[in-house]
C-alpha cells in the first residue's frame, strides 16, 4: 500500500482510555506553523560558509576542541583575525 489511509482506526472508545503522551512523544512530534512543517534537527547555515577538508596538527585540533561547544566557530574567528593582521597578497 503506497498511500496513507484517510482515517486511522482506533481500538479505544472512551477518550479517557487514550494513551498518555510522554516527553519522548512530544520530542518526536512535528510542529506545524501554518502550512510549514518544522522538523527538529540541525539548523540550516547562513550560506556563507562551505564544508572543506583540511589537515591540522593534532595539538591544534585538540586545543580548539577542548574549549567545548562552538570550537569550530572559534577556530574560524581565529583564522579571520590572523588574516586581518596578515593580509594576503595575490599570487
């Protein structure tokens, strides 16, 4: 069956017999704002950054990771600050 049924059957009659909605149920639920469904998950980025593979010294990577959540943003900020102090010349 590839289509959803228009209605779902219920094996309970009295609304008091409905299952209790747990925190887990609410965490998995989808939220709808008007016609837009908002699903939990990763927030979309600003579109000004790109994913890139770079090779770094282990000590540098561990030092930034040790600063906790947001370490990649702090690394990006450190590189941006370095570029301000060391302008790149065209090759």
